[in-house]
């Protein structure tokens, strides 16, 4: 029983950690920005260059609103002028726990970071 409790605790800790990752498409570095436009249903009317992909993973206590907020914060740091909503996916996970399995999924949102020309 102790083993199951420890495993459950480790699982909760693992899924309660949100991640925000930037995957650059270029080696060019940009100065931080203070405003980031969010495009969810349409592409920007302005000309732009795609500078990378930002992937935000949910944690056990996060809603979609916070995930978008974290993506915007990351976009400002990398010098993006805007984010294009690239879609959502779920990662499935399973951990054996003393003769049974603890399983679940975590949501990820992908954004394309852009810089206006």
C-alpha cells in the first residue's frame, strides 16, 4: 500500500508541472517584445515570418487560459510579435503501480511564433 501511495504522489508531481518550450525555426535572435497578438481563427493580415514553435503543456491544475498566458509570456521573451494557434493534442501516459496501472492524459497547445516584416 505504501508503494501505491508513493507512486500516486510521484504521478501527481509529474503531471502538475507545466512546460513551455520554444523550438526555433532560425538561428536569428530578436529583442524581447512588450505586446503579442494572438490569432486563433485566421492568419494575420500583415506580412510575417515564422520564427518558431511554442508548445505549452498543461499541468494538473491549469486551465487553457493560463496555457495561453504562458505562451504569450514566452513569445515576448523570444521577440515574437504574434502567435498563431496551431492546434491541440493530448499525450497519454501510464505508470504501473503495484499490480495496477495509473493512467491519464495531458493536453498540449502548439503556437507558431511570428515576427512582422
